[in-house]
């Protein structure tokens, strides 16, 4: 059995890329969320999509400002996306972060992913009418 791989001790563009490549490889193979991605991103478009994802996370985590898109707009357009998809994505994200980075870095990444996920979920699934009292 090979020795466990050393976890990365710094968050840089290079280590972020290593993490994202590993994470999205898992996403693509996953039974729950893999089909959601496969239905929208052709195999030949994955490199371009990963570049966009790297720009997003680089902007969020390293404050590079490279990402100029609208993640909410992209997610709201996905018909049939549900809470189970977000939970699975966050679970795989946390697992991969823990496998890739030292604990403090992994925790920071997971915490940030949960904040972003909560914001997306609130925008996608929050319905003001559910808070209104029922009318008789």
C-alpha cells in the first residue's frame, strides 16, 4: 500500500488548480451530480469550463479578480437542480479539500464553499410566498 500523499501546505494558483482538477474529476464520475454536468458540458468543453472555474475560485480565494461572470445566472438556468445536488457537491468539495490540503486550508475552503452554496441555494430555492400566512 503506498504511503498517504502529503497534503499541500499553501493555497496558490498551482495548488488551487491541483485541487480543482481532482475535485471536478470526482464530480464528473459522481452518480448524483455527474449527469447534471454531463448534460450541459460536452467532454470537449471541459478544459474551457475548468478555466472558468479556476478564474472563479482564484477570484474568491486569492482575490485576483479574474472572474467576471454571473454564477447565480448560470445555476438558475439549470432545470431540475435541487438541494440534493448542492449537498452532494459540497460533500465532494469537502472530501477533496481534506485530501488535498492541510487541515486549516481545507477548512477555509469548505467554509467559503458553504457560504457561496448557501447564497446560491437562497436565491434558487427561497420562495417569499412560503413565508406569507395562509389566507382563508
